[in-house]
C-alpha cells in the first residue's frame, strides 16, 4: 500500500522560500513518476511539477517554472519541492502524488 506524507509547509512572506518534503512508503521514489499538485482556496487541483522514475527528468507548470525545483533522495525515499520567490498566488495546500494516491497535504501560505 502506497502512503505519502507531506511536510514543510507554513507561512512565508512574498519573495521567501520553503522546501516541502514527501516521505513515501510502499513505493520506491527512485523508479516511480512522482508529482506535486496543489489546491488553492476555492479552486480545483493544479499540477505543479513531476519527476520521472529512473532518469529523473523533470517538468513544471508555467506558473512555477524557474522558481520551483523538484528533486528526490532515493536513500531516504523522499520527494522534495524547493520553492523560491514565492508569490501570494502560490498559497495552496500542496500534495505529493503517485498515480491516484495523494498524501494529506501541507498548507503553504504566502502573505505579508
């Protein structure tokens, strides 16, 4: 059974940074295609970024390209999302996902 648990969210000022973590069990992040998605208040789920299994090829939504970086630590079986130059519109609950499985999410609030 795949389980994903996110952490690292919080309140940050515009222009600040946060690093989200996703601890995975029941799956090896080294070979799985993993993603981050987010849901802003009153809106639907939005894909943010993905990293492929094996080669680790990455892709990003245009809204975060150049500011966010997805990565993984195979030894820790953990997925990361480094978020820099945060904007108020990045405020959302962030989830890591594998196929149809998502974790409980972590809240990111960008506000002065």
